[in-house]
C-alpha cells in the first residue's frame, strides 16, 4: 500500500504541470463568517475552477503523465459528477477518447456539463444507484476494452494534483492555523493536507463528511479501511461507501480531526452562502463551512481556510434543499390530522390552532374510500422553531388528534 512516505508526492511539479490548464482560484476573506466565529476565515473558491470543482487538478495531473501508448487506448472513469467533468475536460484538452460512468441518479446539470466539457471526446454511461455501483461497472469495462482507468481519488498522481489546492493557498496566504476540507474518497484531504503539513507542521487539519456517509470517520475509528453497507446519497460529491486505500493511509497520519455534519445543516449553509454571499455551492462544497459551528471554540482568533470544493448545483434541486433546511431547522413540520367530527373544524384549525406566523404549505385529505375522506396530511411552516410546542398544545386543547410525521421516519418517507 502506498503511503505519503512510500510514494514521493511532488506538489510543486504538479502545480507547474497544471498551470496552463487550471485556474488559480481566489482565496477570499469572508467578513460575515469571520465576525460570527471571531477569527479570520478565508474561503478557497474551487467552485470558480474551470469545471467548477477542484477535480480537474487530479484528473489532468494523472492523464498528463500517461504514456503515448496508454493515451492511444483511451481512458475510463467513474464519478458522481465532478471527477467526470475533470476527466472530460482533460480528454478534450489532450485529444483522447474517454468513457465516463456516472450513477443514474446524477443531477442532470452534471451530466450536461460533462458532455459539454468533453465536446465529442467522451461517451457517457449512466448506471447504478451509487458511485460504488458505477465504479464496479467502469472497472469491468476498462478491463474488457484494454483502456486506462482514471480513479477519482485513489492514485498518487490524483492525490498530487488535488494537493495543488494547498500550494495555491500558501502562495496567497503564507501562514494559516486551520484548514477545513470536505472528504468524499479522501483525495483532496490527503493531497492538500500532506502539502500543508509539509510546509506548516503546526497546522490543524480537519476533515468533514456528511452524516449519512461517514466512510472516512468509520475507517479511522476502526483503524482500517471499512466499507459502509448503506449511505445517504444526498451529498452526492462526498457520498462514497468506501474511501481509497491510499487516501486512508495518508489521512490517518495527517488529519487532526474528522467530523460529520447533518445533511439538513448542509442545506442551511447552501442557502446562507447564496443569500448572504452570492456563492452557489453544491452540497459537498458546503461541508467545510457547515462544520464551523462544531469547532467554533478552537478556531477563535485563528486564521482558517475552508475549501469550497465545488459549485455544480442543479437549480432543480433547490426546492429539495430548502425543504431539508427547513426540516433541520425545525421550521417545517408534517402531521396526520384527524379533524373532530363537528361543524367548522377546519375553520377552527386555521383560526385558532395556527399561530400568527404559521403557514399551511400542504393540505390533502387521505381517501378512505371513493366517497369519504379520512384524516388529512398537513404541512406547516413556522416563523420560529420555538413556536412548535405551543402549536402542539393548541392542537390538543382543540381536540385535534395528530401524528407528528417528522418523528416517524417510515411514515414520513411514505407519505411526504
């Protein structure tokens, strides 16, 4: 197994190799976050990269080091979206053929962008429900067609390329105290983290995963690379069942802390970055900023870099993102409501049960049969999360029987 010590990672050479291809993305001081957390927070804006994520760095760094014979056979990759775009762009740049496998659930925006960046040089294959499913198919295809596989994270050339994010950070800001990095397969944290530790041995490195796909945290806890049986796929850019062997070997040596954050909290961060800073991020791109609450005491007074890893967010997902944020913040609640069998019950619910800042966002009777309505499915959005106990109390006082769907995952998924 390759580790950081067994394979020499030459980040400076990789940086020079990538200079004509990638953008040196901005390292922006964020006044709002800095004031909130009483420190100096800089955002490394990889969402402003050519393919709107850092993944181009690792993909091109590996492809640029292939032999002419390997290039002539063409390349294959598996990706949830961002690595695919990096490989597609690299294929067009080098004039080679690429076959790109993506999960069937990949947002349409990422599929269209991949086709656009490949510009006729790549063929797309949508297969499987997760990254791990399409990875399996991609590896079989690679072997059958004698092509070269470009892994999304588990290769020292890919890790080296992702590490150039760290090279740029220290060019723009020679001293930092803390770096917070999103973790999917571990390529960015392994590469960037290694470079930062080489240059600044005292730097604190923090990795962040979505709560529903804690593959790195699980592996670090178990002290061996461990595959998860199931994952929440919402944070698609960081939802993998198993991190890389090489990236795990490096991350267990260099990471000072590994955190997970709830998907709903990630959605709140996405909306805040958009509304307050006009920054469009995808779920994985919001992980580092989402983690700030968890480390607010240890970062006070320090210089902190948060990597905004990508901005490939499909506008069609915004309704889902808003919904998840409202649910997480306790501002949206769903109920099964059995109305009392008396005249004016519905009017009473609206005038006496709902608070002045409450709003019904969904209302539908559940049919018992073709002629009779049963209880109703009701969605209510609150102005303040603190108003919820009073809402429940008013429902009880007015004799409305309710089931709180937010507390019943099975019923919620089935009915909402």
